[in-house]
C-alpha cells in the first residue's frame, strides 16, 4: 500500500514511503524540530530519564515479582510480553509489558479482527472488551500496571518519560505523511492523550495531540503531563 511523500519541517519533500522502501523514507524524518524538550539539553533529559527509571524499577521490584507470579499461576505462560515497536526516525526496538492476554493472543488477532471490524479505527485494532484479555489482565490494564516494565525501555534509551507512544510496524506502513510526524521524537512512557482520554480517543485525535506535543509543548508542560499521569492512571478511565 503506497503512502504519499512526507513533508519535513523545512519543506523538503523526501521520496514516497512504500512498503518496499519504508526504512529509506523514515530516515528522512530527521527534521530540525526545535530543541525545546527539557530545554537544558539532551544530556540533562537523558540523566533525568536514568535517575527516575532506575529508582522506580528498584522500588517496584516487589510488585513485579508478585504480579509475575500471578500471571504465571493463571495459565502457566510467560509473565513478560515483548513486542517490536517503532521509535524515533523508524528505529525498531523490543518493548516490554506484563502479559495481559491469553498465550496465543497474537495468533488469534487476525480472526478476531475479521469477526469484530468495529475494533478497527484508522490504522489500529482496539476493542473495549477484547476476549483475549484475561481477568487479571483487565485489572493490570485498568491501572496501567502492565506498562511498568517499559521503565526499562526508558532506562536503556529506547524511550523517554514523556513523548508519543511507540506504534507497531504494521501500523507505521499505513501512516499518512502527517501521522508519520509522530516518529520525529523519541517515544514516551506517557503523553498528552494518555492523560486526556487514553483509548477513549480516536486514533486521529491521538495523532493530533502527539503533533501538538511535538510542536508546542514546553518543559513546564512536560512536567505537568508527567504529574497528571498518576491521577489519570488511578482513575482507570479509557484504559482497555
């Protein structure tokens, strides 16, 4: 499925993105996005990521052990789920989550998508009541406990604390030029739409909030997003 060309912030038009040459076009997403994220510079931003996530992982270790044991006890499957995601400028990495679905969830996805077309919104597939999610998994998702292993992704530099959420490759190859702008910056653990509605928002609304973040969010607003994440998670609204 061909996608039209991408317009960078300096108005130069790179070649069209196609399924045959996605890496070439994604490398051209490197733009002169203004360096306003953690305005004191990338070194300080990275230092904050490391300090926060290292401390959080240490404090959360007992919770991880308990939840992992519960997941293992429910069906004997692995507690940790990994999935390839796409980060800044199309770089792929392994994202970590606590498993919330049945063991053969990925194999069941195609059949479920065909049977439940209402779950397709733009380029993604998301059901409010996905039958693949286990009872324990619903609790983990409601309070975003399943996402906590991504603190490790932040620690090693795949992600940062605040930024657009990282998509899967099957979604990226269907992106429009505007949607590809989500890949201009390092993906984050939390973002504007995570604190403003989460999965209750349409994919298009999420994209617009991500672009607003890239173009307009200041350091002070980034801190506010991080602080708003806690009550948003505890409310469980829009999490499924």
